[in-house]
C-alpha cells in the first residue's frame, strides 16, 4: 500500500528577504519610498539632509517628516505588513516591503518616532536578529538616519527634483525647497476631475505647437511619460490610486502598462474634445482654427468640418519663382493665420504632387501666375468642406507650348547639362485653361529630355534652380558650382537672345582683369562655322 504524501508551499524568510535586494532595480527607490511613508503619515513636509564625514568618507542621509509617526517598530520591520489603516490599504494598496529599500541602501540605520528609537546595523536587521527598542524624546518628527548610504549627493538631488515635481507636500533637500510645478496644488495648473483622476490640459488657453505628450503620476510620484515628451508643453495626470496599481517593488511602472496607457490616452482625448467643443461655442472661427495642431494630435479634426476658415497649417502660397530645393529659398509660404472660405473661393485652391527636377515646374508656374493657394496635403477630416474646392492639377493634362522658337542649344555647366529652347514666350495649357508667360523660364523635367524653355525676357539663368539641387554624394550643397553655372547660363542666354552680335560676344567673353598685358588693347576675333575661335589678332 502506497503511503499518501502531502506538500505545501514554504518560505525561507531569510533567503527570501536577501533575494529581495536584487528585486529593487534602482538604488534611488529608497528616496521615493520614504517620501511615500511621509505622505501616508499625513506629514506637511518631508526633508532630506545629506552630509559626508571627511574623516571616514561615510555618507549620511537624514530623512524627517512631521507626520503621525510610526506606531509600531515591529510593524516597520515586518515584511509584507504595511501597518497602515484599512482605508489607506484599500485606496493605495501598499506592499509593506518599501522599508526594505532603506535597509539595503545603507550600513547602519537609526529610526526615532513617537518616543521610540531603534538603532542597528542593517546586516543584523536583515539577518533577523533582535533589535532593542528604546524610549526617546518625541520632538514631533519622525527621523530616519541612513549611515553609509551608497548614493552621492548629486544623485540624490537630481532624483528628488524629479520625484518632487508632482508630490503633494513640500520636499526639501539640504534646506532647499524643491520645485513642485506638476503638483495638484500648483499655482499654475488647473486640474479637472475625470474617471482616471485629476487631469491638467495643456495648450487649451493659448495654442501649442505640439500637444500630444503627457506625464502621469500615481500617489504623487512619476510613473509614466510619453516617449516623445516635451518638457515645456504637456498634459499632467494624477491617477486615482484606487483604480490603478503600481508594479512591485519599485512602484515605477504601472501594472498592465500598455492597457492602462490606452485607457489614460482615451480619457485624455475625450477631455480635450469636451474642452474644445466648449471653446468652439465662444471663440471666433479664426481663433478656434488656431488650435488645429491639438485637434490633429488627438484625432479631433472633425471639429473643424463646419468652421468657415481653414487652418494656416494646411495651406501654402506660392510667393516666388518655383525651385526644387530650399537651398535656393522657399517659394512656398504658410499664411500664418487661418484663411476664410471667401478668400479660398476667390483665389482658388489646387493640389500639386510634382517633383520639380523630375516632373518639371509647369504646374507650379501655372498656379503661381494664377495666384492659387496650394493644399499642403496635411490632415483634414475626410468630410471637411475644403475638399470640394480643391482642384487636383495632377488630373489635368499638362502641355507647354513655346511661341516663336528662335534657337535650340545644349548648355553644359559645371555640374549639369540641359537642352535649351529659346523663344519669345510660352504657353502652359492645363486641359482647357491657358496662361502665357514672357519673363520666367520653365524646366520640363528629367522625364522630358532635361529641357528648359527660356523666353527672351529671362536671361537670369535661374531656371537651373529647377533643374537640380547641386549636391555632392554627401548631400552637401555645392554653392560655388551652382553660382558659376547660373552666371554661365545667364551669359549664354544673353548671347543667344540679343540681336547684336557684338553684345553676344561681350556676354560670352570672360573677365580679363587678371591679365594686365591685355589692358587697353583691341583685338579682332574670327570664329569658325561651329562657333569655335579660329583666329585672334591685335586690331
């Protein structure tokens, strides 16, 4: 007959406590835990004082608060027993292991509170040795002295500055009261109640460039920050402790963080939408549209669908000769203020997808001369009224017709070579619309034989700004080569559009200032049938 066996879980207390030392991922956890204990005790402040004994090179940190004090030193040294009342346990779920971080952080510890004192080497406490409790004078503060703490002064200060930002009571370090700019009692932030806790909404008084970042606090301590965090423009959330829990033992991460952040983000989005809808009722249309970036960040662009202005961020004006690189200057410019529906109807709005050096500048020149606004293809809701007014030029057949072509040449520059047609002017046809241009050359693009059409009134050579970016293999702008080619093309244009041969020669000749031998001299130049110099002789 087989004897029945039974097993049950057992714990080796000493080894378990020793192993917890490696569970705290941050040495600075002791600071947040002692701050939490002070807050839970109802303290009006928590103070940290740091000193170094130059003789022993031992660091000491004294942590003091004026809370209700420690009721039982035994409970303080009992693992998994927090000692807090039932209401606080239900609200905040303290683990009862936070004080271990203090024991792991120093060589000797002294605790005085409520007329009682314990003093011991931490290795003795962790070895489960009996520690005597002695009476002492109660001065109204709980003082915890950590002798031989491993943290240096600057690390403690830097950490406390982060921890103090949202903490509900003042935090002092060596007499300095640390900034609490994100605390619920901040003089600068106004919090609203939500289902997740207290929320401060940034950028809803004065429009902000970015509005998607936020930081989250639990029980006054930082527990989450969006990956792309803007320190000067962000929302602040203080979570309801009864609805969110922190991860054991450091309490620096939320349990089920991904799900919690999804919930926080959605509540934040709802709060922002509610605030924006309220603002929409009171603000002028132009003012409301200035909050476009916030609506874009939080997928609330539908709020603009019935607003009779368009945010400036989605429209551009063509303010100068279209070019293919910002190295030459920006020819597109945002209006910097919302544009009304009336102005859009009067001017017209188009969409252009051309890459100038590849597709040519025809459509951009057409829109420039017509004074059209250009839709920047940023984000508007699919139901926005603007979509009914956008004329997509890509859907129209483009044809460029030179008028009275005089010559065809190939221009060879330092970094580029293009085919050139000289003419009196040219016409740009888009379906049944036509404009005629006399004073600005147009590049037809690398997909169209790398050809430029140059009317006789444009001898600037600026069409090269449509041809290429003049960058080397490292994407560096070759300014000197570009300027040399523009100047050479300009001379080339003058020479091939003038009716006086002497003017053509003058434009093509180089500068002889570097050769004094030629100063004041006259020469006769004879060219062969291909335009090459055949003979030069003194006049």
